[in-house]
């Protein structure tokens, strides 16, 4: 997708009602932010909320959350976007160095940025598994529930970002019996925090774009989608194709409705490849599903999750967000720090 097409798609998303746009300075090494900045120059600033991440790139700093690095990344993001402030600055991970060496420094720096008006509110990425106990090794964002809860108290985020899609464990509709049993959505509600979900289409998997024989290149985040997984999802989506239509747009419509039904208080972020795709996504959302439709959809996705467990694939999506053009979320307002 060329730059002009990307900007047109962003403008189309806003025309359709999107109010939240998510980006990062590491997406295209700032190119994504500059494209979003071109869109922002054509609309009233107060009509949209901009979220961006910090911490994914530490440059030559010892830690990404050193004061100098935080200031530099925020100022560079603001310059790329052509704005005076970010509505939400999301911490990309929770690695503050050995023994949290940079934790206090990061807190003080972020508070200063809020006082200066450069950042209105903070966000955090949820750990891949919100469960009590020792975190698994190998992923710096794989923190225990207890540590995550402590960091939420330390930073007082207004938004928690988490992957979610129909292949994920469905959120609990009511509060959990105990804090140890709650999922990220229950946790966020208990703390009065907005949730923002990514990967609602599971990297395109739920749009039926990939056949069992699809191969992905080295370094492609989708390369973790093994042939048995692709086959299970391809077969599991057939009942949805038969009922709602065979095209990627038909299947995307169903998946997005499912996410909004399961997470009615969440902001849903979706990527795009063209203005036409943006328009089709919104067109699909304007056509509601009936209660029998939802029951059918629930059963179909539950069958896919069961089969994925049988082939050894976890139900929850654990991949990092795909570096791409900013996704357009459902119309929503991100709360400001007050």
C-alpha cells in the first residue's frame, strides 16, 4: 500500500466513525506515525484520540525506560505525528532492568511528561497470561498477575491493551470468584481501566485468508501458524462461510461482531490494507447479527478452539502486535488523565 492510499484509508476510517488510532515509533521506524500525522493535519485534533507505545526501542540507552530515552522517544513521536500531546502513551513491556533499576526513574519521568501536557494518560500491555504464579521465562512481558497488579498500582494506567479474538478464551461475563481466577477484562473492570483489544482477526487467520498449505517467510510473525493449525481453522470456518458468506469480508464481519459482543466496553483495533477494506469493515458492522446468529457463531468458534487444543495450539493469542499502519478502532473515547 502506498503512502497516499494509507492516508486515504485513515481518513476513511475517521469518516466512518473511528475515533481511536494506535501507532508506534517502531512501526516503519516512524513512517507509520508520519502517515498518521498527514491524516491528523486534515482533521480537528480533538476529534480523535491517539495512542502510541514507548519502550520497544532503546537505541544506545542501557534501558528503554531511562529518563533520557523516554523523553527522546516521546518528543520524536510528537514530531512525527505533528501534535502537541499524546492521548495515551502505552508501555510496551515491563522490563525496568535488573531489580527494577529504572522503575522509579520511569515513573518520575512519565509523571513529568503528564505535568508538561505531552502525555495525557498512560497505558500498559497486559501480560500474555494473567494468572497467579511464577511467570514463564523467555518473554520480558510474561509477568505474573501479582507483579502486573503491582505495576498497575505504580503507574495508574487508564488503558490496558491485550490481544483478543474468537480463538481466545472468552472473557468472564461476571466478576470472578477470586482475584486469582479473573481474566484481564475482569481485572480491568475492577481497577476502572479501559481495555483496548488487538488482533481481532488473529493476523488474518479468522478472515479465512490462509489455506493449510500457506507458507510464510522467515521472520514473519505468522510463521508460528503451523499446517495443523491452518487446517483446523480452515475447516472450522466452513460453517461460518456457509451461513454468512465465503469472502474475507464476510468472515471479518462475523469475527468483529463477536469481539464487540464479548467485549462491549473495549476499544477494538483493526488493521487495513486499503480504504475499501475500511469501508467494508464498517459496512459489515452496520448489519447486526441476530441472537440465533450469535449462538451459531459461538458454537463454531468454540469448535475451532477445541480442535486447536487437540493439535497443541493454545487458545489465547500470544503474538505481539504486527508492525503495520495504525489500526482504526471502534468509535470510542480514551479517558484523559485527570
